[in-house]
């Protein structure tokens, strides 16, 4: 995998809107402005908002090629060192026919986002570029009152101050509370945090599992399985699969069907371990846990495969950052997870 260069203060970064265009709607513009301001003041970056990113829901829905045009232009601009997504959505797959993989491969730079951005990450993976499953502008950079220290820490350690090894410890608290984004006054109100005394939960496994990270929001997988960006079977060898679910709270049965499809491809017999993100509002917490044990342990017969549950990435705040293709380790005895290499140069 090609690693992009690290960020430093003064670097120019781009904001793109590759799926749902809400960042350009009048009642949400203040969230975009807050997220942009945080990139500038907290991290010392110069922000460029790409031409179509603020054109609103209708325009971006009707013009997926304009979204892809922004992404390609950001990659081609030699002065832009990083690209951050506005928000997720549900139709990033429509950009696929407009993507030039050679442009991505020839212009490596940091690319960050999550949720429906999973599709973009698999585009980067196909191009051979290490990308980052992490915060978006509207949700995490524009967090109410202040960014979560946990999220801010991983932005700095991942992009600005990379380490040869990085422990990803559990967050002591979490939140899924939603405060209406249309009410600007909510920007000054911190969301209610729930203590998390349990930390990570080891569902099964023993020893230590090492592998290169690949995964994303499992809700998105049905749209990309079978397309040119779905990795070849051999690319899953010895990988650590990371999975999380969205704010749509997909039914446990639906997630089970997706995982059974992956099992039918033989993927679980190739990977070395799984980490699963904390479910939004902890809805279906027990059901998802039992689903993993049933599909991976009972149906695939892989009772010794390490599965680490309740990890802080994805749709529940705060979040760590996971670099696609970076080597990571699950330690079953310690119930710990760490990166064994930096994602940037």
C-alpha cells in the first residue's frame, strides 16, 4: 500500500461532499463552518472547500459526476495534502464510473471519512492507497461545544505525529445523543456522555492476531460486493476485518445475511481476526454479539478466531482512526488493540 505524507501546520487540505449534500443546506451551513474552523484553529490547516461541496442536497443527488469531479480535482492539486469528507449518506457507489484510479495512485494524500465513505475507501484500496476510516466534517470536527479529546488525539497521532506503534485504548465514555443540527444554539451544548466501564469485550479467541486492516460500515457492503472495488479473495488473507453499523440500526438478521455472504466467499477462513464497533445507542448490542459468535464461531467453525467487540470507531462518538492496509494486532489475553505501523510517512 502507498502511504501518504503526514500533515503539518500550514498544509492545505480539501473538504469534499461525496454522498449526501446536506452540508450545503442553509440550516446546516453553520455546522460546516464550525468543522472548517476546527481544522484551521485546532490543527493549523489551510482549508479549501471544493467547488461542488456546498451545492446542496438536490444538486449533488442529481450530479454524482460533480462529486467525483471534486474528488479527482483534490487529488490532482499538488498543493492539497489531505482530503476530508463532509458527511456520509447512501449513494457514494454512483461515483464509481467517474473515478480514475491512476489519478489516486499517482497523487497519494490523506483521505478520511466513514459510513458511506466506506465505498470511497475501497476505491482507494483498489488504487493501492492507504486511506483512513475516521472523522467527518459535520459530525466529528463540528462536534458540539468542542471536539472529543479522544477523537482529537487520534487525528493528531495519525496524521501529524505518527508513531511506529499506536495503542488504541477504549474511550472512558461515549455518546450517541443527537442534538438537532438545524438549531445553531446546540453548537454550544455538549452532548451527554455515558461512562463505559466495560471497555472492549473479547467475544472469542486466544493468543494474538496480526493482520492488515480492511473493513468499514457493514450496511454499505451489499452495494460494493461484486463490483470492481470489492477486493479479490486473496486480498483478505491474514487481514483484520473491522466492521461497524450505522445510525439506521440495521436489523441483526440483515447483518447476519451480509456476513453469511462473506462466509460463502470463504473470507472468514482467510482473515486472522475481527474488531466490531460500538453500536449506535447500543441498540442490538447483545444481538450483534450473538450474531458474530453464531456466524463466525458456530457456522464457520472458527471458534478460536479473535473477535474484539465494542471498539470506538464509526457512528458512535468519540472515535479512533483506522488506516486501511496498516498492520494491527488484537491481543486476546490483554483485550487490547494496537496499530503496528504508522499510516503516513
